[in-house]
C-alpha cells in the first residue's frame, strides 16, 4: 500500500507537469487548430485532454517497473523517487493525493448529476413533444431552436416557431445536420470531453471546448454537403437560423446538447463556402512531442520533489 500511495503522489506530479505543458501549448497554438483537417483535429483534441492521464499512468508504470526489477531508487540517478517503500500521511505527498482525488470526485459527481438531470429533462421533453418522424420531435413552442440530445437514445428536437419560419428545403438541411450528430454520437462525446477538459485551467478548457464544438459542427455540416446539397444554400440556412436564434436564445450552453444555432458561426460559414484551407497533422511532430513530454515528466519528478520539500516537510 505504501508503494501504491507513493505512485499516486508520482501520478499527481506528472499530471500537473503535463497539464501545465499542454496548457502552454494550447494557449500559444490553439487558434491554429482551425486550419487542421476535421478527423485529425478531433483526434488531436482528444489527445490533448487525455494527455495528463496517459503520461501520468505511463510514468507510474515505468517507475514501478524500475522499482520491482532494480535498486535504482536508492541512487541519485535518472528518474528516481525517494523512499518509495515509505509513506507518511502527515506529509505534502498525502496533501497532493487528497487534493487530486477530491477534485476527481467532485468532477465525476457533478458530471454524473448533470447527466442524470439531463436524462430526466429529455424524457419529459419527449413526452411533451410531437413525434414527426423516427427520432425527430416537434417542441410546440413559438421560439426558435433545433438541437440533438440524449446518450443511449438520441433524439432531434425542433421547435414549432422554427418550423414555421423555414422552407421544406431548409428544414431538410437542418434535419440532415442533426441526424449527422446522432450518427457521430456527438452528445455523448461532448459530455465525455467536458469531463476530461474540466482538469484544465478555465481559459484553456474554454478554448479546447470551443475547438471541439467547432469540429463537431463542421463535421455535421460536411455530412450535409455529402448529401449533394449546395454549399451556399447550406450556409444561407445556417445564417437564417442563427439570426432567429439571436432574437431569443432558449438553449443554455450544455455539455449534452448539440444545436443547429450560432455556435462558432464565422468559421462554419468559411468552411461551408470552401474558404478554409485545411491541412493534415504532421504525425511525426505529434509523436515526437508526446515522447519529449514523457521524458520531461520523468526528468522533472525529482526536481519538483526537492522544490516542494524546500517549503513543506516530507
């Protein structure tokens, strides 16, 4: 158990180091993500929010392997951890573990509660709506909105107010867009992404979330274009719905709702009109960054350890 708790302390430090490095990288280069192709961009965003967990687990496994098969922990060599066989609950090691575990429990509890409440809301909304077709429901209110929600049983909702304002051709664009969200399972993915991004500083979390929302919306817009619908018509439909949404926005920002509204409107219009030149990710650079980050975590552990111990007793 002492080894396990020390590994948790190692996990916490590696998590913080990785989080800081990725946050700096996202702050400096985050806006350039909009010029990356859709699938690689989504993969990169998932990689960014997962990086602290991946690196922390790899560092722990590596140090555990060294401890089991050698005595390197008794020396002052590369990537060591003092007294891994001893653990004192009245130390900064315990404080870091308690803080991280407490925040993890807070995030998981709040996100689980959010999911449970949302499922109740979707169930009630479904009962109060009119079933137009398979998976599509009309919410009989005079306001303007079209959105997709649900985790296991995903549904598309469109309000009566919006139905009365759009033509059959525009409605077809809206429903194709929302059905693309259903096929891509975007409500669930958006919720899972919101859990992982919760461990970043608020400005970085907002930037990563905005980039993921943009990628999801562009992917759904692209699915409409693949149906053979004209780019300019799709863009004009999006602008029309965005104008209606701006009059009376009834949808609160939610990690469980994807909507055909004014989300990242400018970039979506440029994308639809073919004005964005999207390029692939250099996989060699991305892989090299991951390796460099792993070695940075390994080499920084002892330094961070000693730095903390200049202030706190261990």
